[in-house]
C-alpha cells in the first residue's frame, strides 16, 4: 500500500459517514429495530450515490 493511501481512504470513509448523518432519520436513529435502521442508512447512501 503506498504511503498516505490508508489516510486518504479513512478520510473518504469519514466524509461518507458524515454525509449519511446529514439525513435526519439516520443521525437521530428514530428507528428502533436494526433492520429498519439499516434500510434507512441504505436509502441515504443510495440518495448520496445518485447525486
């Protein structure tokens, strides 16, 4: 792995998580069941990907 690659990858992951947290339902975790929360996060990720 080239130097700095792990840092760049970690930065990308952190920015993605922060973008998903911008969706209110994912940030506040309104969903009580894990499978519903997983669906909420998946939907948020799809919406980010389609932008």
